[in-house]
C-alpha cells in the first residue's frame, strides 16, 4: 500500500484528480491523506468532497479552519460570504451527507506510529500523544447532538496559552485554535493568531511554532501540516513537513509520497 499526503485542497478538485492519476492511485490498495481545508475559496467544493467521500477507507482527512467555518455557517452561527464558495454545498441535495461526513473527522490523525497529520501544527507544549488526546476531545463534541454548541464557542483568540485554560469551553477553543489556526507563537509559547507573513518578515518576538524546541517530540517523530501557504513548503527541519503551497492563490498543489519521500505537484 502506498500513502500519499496532499496539501490544502480548498475546493480545488481538478488538480487533485491530476495528481492521483499521475501516481496511478488505486482505491482499495493505496491511501490518500488530506491535511485539512478541504473546502473554502476554491470553485469545486462539491466535487472535492464527493471525490474524497467516494474513496471510503482509502482516504483519511483532518479538519481545517475553513471546514469548521463551513459547519458553523450550516449551523447558522456565521453568515456565509461569497468568497467562501460554500453556496454550491449549501444548495446541494447532499448537504446533510457532507455535514455528517465532516463532523466525523478529527483535528489530528496518526498516519503511523511516528507520523501525525494536523492542519496547522503541533503546539510546542504538547507531545504527539497529547495532540491526539486533545483532538479526541473536540471530535467527541463535534460528533455529539450538541455539536452546534462547540461551533458557537470556537471563535476567538483567547486563551492564548495552554496554561491559561480554565473552563471546558476555553479548552476546546484553544485546541481548535492550536490545531487549525496556529502559525506563530511568542517567547512563552502563547498563540499569536493574526500574523500570516513568511518567517523572514515576521515581527520581532514571534517564532514559527515549528522552530520552537519541543522536547516532547521524539527524534523519529514527524508532523505533517498545511495551513501556511506563505511558507511555500519550507520549514528547514525534516521533522516538520509543510504541504500547503497555495494552489487556490495561484501556487501549486503538493502531494507527498510517504514511502518514497517524493513530492508531486501541479499548477494552474
């Protein structure tokens, strides 16, 4: 079995099909992993979700911030905007199928014992085990009958530090922010969720989360993530693999062959 991990799709199905055809992807034998932001801003949200859903057990995904925002729009918590490109989904007769499928997906997923996939990254104060444990807390809430409640409390930047968490709502919000929105942290590992610049343009005092020393991450472990197109796939650290190369912004869609450590990409 071959494992392929693809970057942020954001509702762009055509390049995904091209990549899968290029590697002769075999449903039932190979597995596609997607790092989140499956939809949002791209022109083919229906086609993207239908393709991923059709792969069944041959596909594993994690949720990104755009995916969660879509669920919040469906729940009536947020108003849709044209730029989201959610309308084809919201008006589709399979809307409930799309919602149920997304609600049953995690924020973080182990690809194997040493590799984890998460949309934004691994918070520097967490181990891989802690990341997966915290992801399950959000999964449980998202899969419950009260899933609207989770989406209603997830917006906001506070608390900024894991040590500041006091209530269940704060814990769930922090986990969602760390897993789906994080880019930079401060000196004490507080989340700074507004800056999207590449690292060489970052304000003083901000550090990319993957540049912070994390003694809880074992040498053989790796984190595969998306979310940060400005990195252009570069972390300069083999333990951290960035796959968002900004296709929806005119860049490339990147897909990693795990077994061969080969990167495939396609452009508009």
